[in-house]
C-alpha cells in the first residue's frame, strides 16, 4: 500500500503537484531525482541496522509546507545523509533541484559536511549553479524551467552531509488553488521522516489522509479562524513495517 496525503482546494479541478522534488538528491544522470523524486538511486532496501548495504542512509528527512490563503507556499526541506561507500559519494557529488523561475525561487542556506574524525566543511556559494533544465535548453520559450545544482566537494565514505532547501512559490498560475500529494518512504533508505503541513484557516480545504498513517498531532483553527490548521507526522521504517506494499 502506498501511503498518500492529498490536499486539494475545492475551487478548482486542475492541480499543480508540489511533490518532494528536492528531498532525495539526484543520482546520475544529474537531473534524475529532482524530476522524479519518488525514484531513489538503486540500492538494496535494508533496515536502519544494515546501513552498509545502501550507498547512503538518510538519517533525517524533515519537510515543512506552509500554504497561504492566496495560494502562495513555502516548502523547507532539512536532510541529513550518512555516506556509506564510494557509490554514495558519487550519487551525492552533485545535488539538483528543479523549479520554475516564473513563480518559484530556491534558497540553499545550508550545505554542511561532518567528517568521522570530527572535522567539518561548508560548501561555498560558488559551488551552486543555476541553469536551464537540460530538457528545455534548446527551447527559448521555456528557459524559466531551471535546475539549481550544488557541487559537493570533499565528500568521502563515512561523512555526514546535511543541507537545507527553501522553495518559495508566489503568484502560481493556478492560484489561489493548490494541490499536494506526498508518499512516505518505505524503502528503508530513510531512517526518520518528519512532515508538517500548515494550511490557512480562511480556506476550505479537502484533505485525504491514509488511515494507516494518521497525523501524530494536529492543531485546528479557532472559531474566529485566527489559527491555521497544522498537521504533523513523525515516522520511521518500523512504523510502517506491517503495512502491505
């Protein structure tokens, strides 16, 4: 059973997907994961105690979405990855994030490496590039479809890579409507996944949550609509071990 969360405005039958495009960094080719975030680099699924069987282990995947009444949104992803071997080093040598420049912007406030011996290194802004998506590089009318890339230098087996990505969406073509679909990780590559959804109190939103993954906590708006509706999930592979595929 795939675990889905769907959030859709009641006002519009069309939708724009805000999938976790910047959650799992890309394998080769460079843009693979940002275009298809549900596809992770090939690795044998394992439990958290069998990290050596995976090229890397995502120790923490924390995602926070906030939607405004006008359809604007802010998505923040905080990820901490342990690199197990040289294949993991190659897969994280460059991390890519797709976005549309006409209504989105991406900030990368943190890219940090911690070495097993205790040393640390921060990735400099010069390692970040912003180019047209290779799929539209020869189509001048679509140059707003971009890929922001971070070249991760100095990464080695045993290192821990940590990064934070903020995607801001304003004046989306379908605003004020919005739509989000999310599936929690089941592969064993993610040890702990935290997900927060902040919805505007002033909007009537249709929400469908798989009963197998209820929110850990939720906050409902007050009668006067002063507070947003907030849902929180905190999951790990053991929470989902009994679920059907």
